[in-house]
């Protein structure tokens, strides 16, 4: 996954430097984008994510904030 992340970092940089419709289409193409999302998701802390989900589900966790902000 590290090699994929490093390679995608270069692609992402080039996309930021020279953004054009045809390049954007390739940048967002599947399955490349799906692989990157999976890479980033797998490396997240599942216990921390579960805790955030628990807090977001509690109506008293952040009164006055919309659900997405909680």
C-alpha cells in the first residue's frame, strides 16, 4: 500500500499542477480511485471510527449541530 500511496501522491501533484478536463477524467477513473479510497480506509483506526459513530448517534453528543457536523 505504501508504493501505491507514493505513486498516487505523484499523480495527485501533477493533477493539481495541470488540471484539464481530459486529465481529470483519467484521474477520477475507476478502478484507480477505488483502490486509493480502499488504501486510505484500511489504514484508518477502526476503534476510533466506531467511537465517532457512537458519538454521532447520540442526540446529546453535540446539541445544536446538524448530524453531519456531529
